[in-house]
C-alpha cells in the first residue's frame, strides 16, 4: 500500500457512503465492489439458466464477466467476449501499449488502468545507486509514461514502487475479479481468488478502449490439495512439483484451479507464488477458492470493505459441488518435499537430496554455487522474507556468512519498508547480502554481473520463476535453478547447489557441524505494513490541457505506423527466414536485458529479432543464409534485406513456440520486418494471440513430421487465403532448394471470424480504427 492511501482516507470515507471502491487509488466514479458483485451475480443467474450444470470457480469468474451471459460455452472451443475489471501494464510493455492507445485516438481509458515502472532498473551497485541510474537513463521513457498516464487517466507507479504483480496484490486485486496485464506473470494476483491473465499490449488497448476482450474458453485443470506443509516445504514446492508433472506446455489453453482442504492452510501470498509460476506450465491463469487467509491479507492491506463484501459473496467464490474438471491432479502437502527445478527449463523438477546429486554428477553440472538470489515477483512477500531471515539468523549465530554473493529483491516499497523497520534487511546485510532495488532486476536479465566471465560454466539458484539459458545474466554457461527462498538461503551459506538442509551440515569457523533448524516465518507483520515512500501518481480529474509528445529524433520512442492491409492474394514464394530448432521462447525471439531500452521504438528493437534462436540447419545462433544472395548474415539483417526487396518471409518452428513472456514485441518485430507467417508444431497461448493481433498468420503443422520435411533454404506459398474460414485448414506449397520436386502440406489455424478480419485489415488495431469511423 502506498502512502497515497493515507492521504486518500478522507476520499475513502466519503466514497464508502455510496459503496466501497475496488481501490481508493482509482479515478473518481470507478466501480465499487458492491456494484461489481451485483453485476457478477446477475450475469451468473443468466449463465446458470443457459448451461444448467455445476460450475467450476474459474467458470464462475469468467462467465460473470461475459459481455453476453446467454453465450453457450463449450470449453476449448467457444470464444468468450469478456469485460475485465482492470488493466495493468509494466513499463517495458506499457510503452508499446500506450503508443497503440494513442493511435486509437481515444481520449481516456474506459476501465481503471495502471502503469508500473519495474522492468528498466538494472541491478549493479545496490538499490539506491541503481534506482538513481535508472531515473537518469530512462528519464525520457518515464516522462512519456507519466504524461500519458495523466493524459489518459492511467495511474502511474514511479520507479522504486516495486514489481507490478506485488503492487497489484497489495492495492488492486480482489476475490472474484478479472484482471488483464501486459506481463505473463499477471496470474500472481490469483492468490486472492481472482482470474488475472497475461496478455499482449493490443489486448490491453482493446479493454482500455471499451471493447470486449476475447479469450477462447479455457479448459479447467483441477488440482486438489490435501494435507498441510511443514518443515522445509513451501508453497513454491507445489508449483515446482506441478511443473514437473505438466511440463512447460501441459497447462496451455487451461486454467489451473486449486481446491481441497490444503488450500485453507496456505497464506494468500503463498497462493500468489503458486499462481505466479503457473505461467511456466503454459496455463492461462491459476486461481483458488476464497479463504480466511485471503480475508486476513485484505484487512492487513487496509481493504476491510473488500473483505467484508467477499465474505458475503463467498458462495460465488468457490466451485459448485459436482463440477467437472478436464484433468484432475492431487498433491498431498504433507508428503511434499523441497524441490529445485532446472537448469535451462522450469519444468525439470528435482527433489532435494541424493537423487538430485546423482543427476548433477551424471550431467556434469557445476556443483559449486556462484550466486544465490531471493525475491522477485514470485517470492518476495513478508512471509518469504521472514523465513529466509530466520535461517540467516541461525547461521549468523553459528558464526557463518554467505559463501557466495547473495542478493535480496523486495517486491514492493511496502515490503521493503516493512522488512527494514522489522530488522530483516539488517540481518541479511550482516551476513553479507546486498539488497537490490524494488524492481524485477536479475529475474528478467537486468543484472550487470561482473563476477563471472561470459561463457564460463557456473550454477546459480534463485527464488524466481524462469531459468531459460541466458535469462538472468546473459551468460549461456549459467546453469540457473529455481527453488524456494528458504532453499536458496541455505545453499548460499553452504556454497553448493546439492546442499540438503534436511540432512547436511556446514562446518563453522570453530570446526563444529552446524545444521539448520526448519525455517519459521510470519504470514503478516504483527505491527502492520509500513507503506514506505509515496510513489504513486494519480491522474488528474481534468486532463484536457495536457499533451503527450514523442521526439521524432528519439532512439527510444517512436510513434507507430499502421501495418499494410492484406492485398487479397495468396502469399507466395516466401523464403524461410529461419528454421528454429527446439525451445524458442519470447526471450529467443525478442531478448530482454539490454534491449529493454528500445521497447518503445519498434524499428530499433527489431534488431534483436530471433537472435537467440538456434538455426536447425547449422546449430548456430543468429546466423542464417539469405537465399536470394547466398550470403550469411544475422537474422534481423537478412530479414531487413528481404523487406528492402519487397519479399515477405516465413519462420518455421518447433513445439510450444513463443512460450514465456507476454511481450508482444515478439509478434510486432517479425511483422515490422516483413514476416507474414509463423509455421510451427504448436504455440504458446499468448504469443499465438499476439501474432494474430498484428496481422500475422500463426499456423501449425497438421502432421508434425512435416517440420522435418522443410529446410531453412526452401520457399513456401500459403494457398487458399481468399477462402480463409474458421476451422478450415490451409495448404502450403513447399519448393525445396536445389531443384527438388515441390510438395504440399496441410496446416491448421485457430482463427475465428473476427480474427480473420484482423488479418485482412493488417492488424487488430487497423480494424478497430476502421470500425470507429
């Protein structure tokens, strides 16, 4: 909670006469919780008559936000038109979302919306210096976003406020709500029993422009939690185990809904951790039934009115008895063991202990740790920090210090101020830790690491959510493992990734064997939260005289030009820009780290297009052949060469293409540089939608074996586009290199009628502007 809340108490008291605001930080006239729940109840009445069956919690929340509650919904088939309660944007993705909103010509956002400055702060010299450096380096971007927020009615959280997902949990999330956010870890807010879904910026623009948001009705995976955690087991272990069961694509097209008596035993912030990392299994989002611990958290964050309303609405905040799930998994928390997952993928699950050590030795992974990092949006709650601090106190009492660099990232200014007041930061620093800024930092590659040479093999352990190659420090040799903050803390004292705190000991300076006792923490601060510095900028009630300008000479911001409309003809003789092999995440397609500074300048950031993808022909990174000239070049360079000659191109990819971040730049860049289609074995949900929004053709092989029949030197023609229809496959004519006989393959798509219009108009934004005329 920001100190803006303290100054808003009189506003809060006045407005509660008419109802309780969803957030006292929202503009005047924004919806109240009473209005919201009344609308939800009314829609659910209609839905129940239409469907006449028990509903899961996920369905209740989705269907209570339907634009047309008479819609007959079939999971996995029906496209839903939804009315979200809120839009949240982090600063890296907000730039493009705001630029698209400016292009729409609309004066104000139609729903409460916020911008959060958390992605552009790099970790290097400690929190204060890093924050100051970011404020200087990114001044142009921050000024643009702040002025756009003021102009269009968007709340603005300044740099240093904290990570978007923690701010949403503390200030805006409410049980039963529907939030969309331009970050893949938006589902973090599910810890308070709502649906929070990561989207691309174009989706956010739709909602801010008062258009219904479209989502294919997800399937629902039920996860029954029984028992109760104890000892070294933490909420993080629930999702680490589930990732091992479902893999990185097992949740695609589905909402994960947890239920059962075990849910009641987990704190709201612990549930948020589980929901946060649901993004790593490809899930649309994750949610939980309303619990007493959620009510406790709402009251602890000064939202008693929301808690009271949720208590009364509780019957609609859990699944109906007899509801059916598309898949059912059971996890007994009493039997759950501490996990760590990795390296290079978050679904490679290992139970801490002898078996993991055996695997490490077989794979020849580095056993010695080079760094430990806790915090980030996944694990930076007060509970997380108190449990890690308790372990640190034990080690200090035994005369121990961290054996490796240990970095602590508070998730918000409120968490930082509270753990500072309560002495936790002092405890960490006494043991040798450094405290980073309230920002994403190393979790998203914003880590100017100097202690390890690039290319050298090393192991790190974090309490983050992702661990793709080069994700944290840009080093392909870094083996990153994700685990709980407790295990990260213990291993950082031991200095090895294989340390098992349930069995192993550490030699103290006086030669004794020290063994950790299991960590004990506090879910909520006994003295209440300290809001810290006021970092929130509310939009003015009257913004008619305000302007948002972009310098035409800027290298970081550029107004958008509309993409060209489809010319009505088949796309023919398109060279394959690259045939990508294996994992091709949005990090591979559009890297973060140093490229974040160009997120508001489409042409400049397009210079990172697919520079992390592996060329299936050669095994090389960022090297392809221009099949017109025969010369080799970097992927974006060759794409620009094709574009300069008016030649459209296509990408061929593997399974789960585009997994990871919600960044729509991974869709904007190929479109900007002349790409027209991406043909793969399967897509991650958000990326497939982002491609459609930008007028691209995301297509999948009807026969996955056809991937092997195409080379990176072939030309492809996509046929039958004049008869593009929902559910109707397309034909692709493949002209192999070297004069071999052409052949046809079949590809599938998931376009509906409206999405076909996006393709025809050249983008969803083009269509929206045309419809507004």
